[in-house]
C-alpha cells in the first residue's frame, strides 16, 4: 500500500492490543503497510491490508482518507 504523503494514525484500540502484542512502533507499522503482499478494497475508503512477519500473516483494517491525506488503522488480526 502506498503510504507516501499520508499520515498514519492508529486507533486507540489498535495501539493497546495489536501494536503492543506485535511490538510495533510507528516506523515498523509504516514499513509493514508498505511491504503488504495483498491489498483488498472492501468499501468506499476501507481496505484490508495483508502482510507477513515472523512467519505469520497479519491483517490490518484501514481507512484511507484522501481529503485529509491520512491512513487510519482501525484494527488488526493474526493468522498462521
């Protein structure tokens, strides 16, 4: 997913659950979004972004706001 020119803003829920569990900081989060192997559009501005880390797949649910040039991360999920 192209993040150049966009501010990345994780939700409070995402910070307290997934970022803590995965030991991500802001830079690691941006790199994970840029290195996504699959991006699916599931709504007007909503995307599911799939990436891999440490042998597991991780899914981010994000909203890409063109007006404010922001990517808002709603939630995450983890697979095998």
